[in-house]
C-alpha cells in the first residue's frame, strides 16, 4: 500500500460522546463552556416521537433549566425560522444551543448561532465571502434518524445557499441509542448511502491523509457490518448507534476533503426536483464508482481494506485491489435497491434540468470535475442501477 506524504491539514473540533447515557453528560459539557441555559432547536417530527422528553429528563438532576424548545423546523432551513428562533433565544436569556435532529434542523441551529453571536444580524454576509471570525455560542448536536450527512461537519445550507467554516463545527456531538433508532427502513437506507458517499468521496480526494483515513475506515467498517441489519431492524438501538457513529465520522472526513461529484450533483438535483438527496445519492454513487474505475489512474486498495478487512485485502493481488474494492462497494450499495427503488430513468426528469444540475455542480467543484463528468455519471446511472 502506497504511503501518503506527511504533508496535510486535518481539523476536527467536536468532542464526541457516544453510549447509552450520553444525554446525561450534556449539562456537564455545557458547563465546561460556562453555559447553563440552552435553547433546543428541533422539528415537529421529532416532538411527535417524544424525543425531546428524553432530553428534558436528562436535565432533571442537573439543576440547569432548558431555555426553551423551538420545534418549527421542517424540511427546509430558511432565514425566517432562524430569526424567530434567535428572537426566542434572546427573549429567554439563553447562552447555548442544542440541535436535536438532523439536516435542516442543524442548519437552522447554525444560522441561529450566527445571528445571536454576530452583531450585524446578517448571516448572508458570510455566504458572500466574509470570514466567520466571531466567537460562537456553544452548540451541542444530537443526531437522530434521517441524517443529512453533514451535521457533524462545518457546512451550513440556508435558503439554498451554502458556505463552509471551521467555526460551524458543533462543540459536542452526543450519540445516544435512545435517539438514533430510525423511523423506517427507508430513513436508515438513505442515511447510510449519504454516509457512504461522504466516506468514499473523502477517500478518493486528493487531500486524503492518514488522519482522515482513520475516520473513513472506521465509518466504512461500521456501514459494512451494519447496513443490512439496519434496514431489516431500523429501530434496533445498538445497530442504529453504530450507523450514527458511521455518519458522524464520515461527515467529519467529508469536511476535511473537497466536495465530491455525487454530493454536489445530488444537491443540485434535489433542489430542482424536491426529492431527497439520499434518493439521488443511491442512484448516482454506483455509477460514479463505475465511472471512476474507467479512468486511467486506478485507485489504491484502501476501499477494499476498509470494507473487507485485512485478511481479504492481503489475500488479493495488488493489481486487483482497486476493482475488488469498487465491487465490494457496489454490492453494499446494492442492498438498498429494495428500499430505494427509484431510478433516474423512472423519474422522467427533463434533460435541461439534468444539464443545469451538471453545470452548477461542476461550477461548485472548483474544476475538480466537469459538467461532462456529471452527465457521464448520470448516463451510467441508467445502466448501472436498473
């Protein structure tokens, strides 16, 4: 296996607490930041499942009050909701934030943090290139089911605009088996393919380094060992906790790498169609792997090592490790077909929308790939995922 040069940058700000009583550590974690009155940002689907009650019970013996629960976030993070929650934050005298949920919930919590930490009251100035050089309020992330893939990272999406800053990492990530069970097999499958894409894209990235590889390998090992079980038993606490760990590790790895083709293209297709990014990731990740295998420079054997372990890796001839790794990844993604049956052909998306998504994704990639690459992957998708 080819050694990487020891010339790299890696950053992971978040403290991760994982286990059966992780929720009960939140008051102490907040106190270490001199914070005692958090505002919880969540959504109606979370409160309908009663998850906020489990969080409230975790604070019973702490002597700290929750400043409030804002549960108006749904499937879109917008500035209007963030401003409402920021008003509640100030009105209640809060000093920290808890993001209870995933995707738009975490994006809204990040937007609220910017609003209450920055005197200008204009978060969009940071989207336009102004560095986020302000002291942020302490933020705790509690992932639940239906992960968006990037909650544990350093990216915010607000009103379909996106920017990245190391100041956006959560201070603490709480992985508790009372919170992680998926609401459905579909939710488990979509979360898994998003984590797989984050991990595989980071592994293939030119910025790949030994520290990032540690997160990537652990994430892919958890996914390989638990994906099939998580779709059969989405509410199993132990399995869902393993998959949540995989998602967090993959998200951190993705934040230390450039954005991959599948992520950017699936984001653009999701915006233009209204379908979830997980659906497009399940469609595009297999064809992206096939497209990558067709390139003249082969991958190294890291993907095979992560998915199959040292015994299979060492028993495979070096010249076959790249193709065997891609085959293993395709087999793993193939497990989701019964749960996510949609195909790009069946969706009947107008070709001009596919072209537009390809152009926008390529423009956001900083010339890492072209719109032709995107169109080639979408074309292969019609053959690979039938």
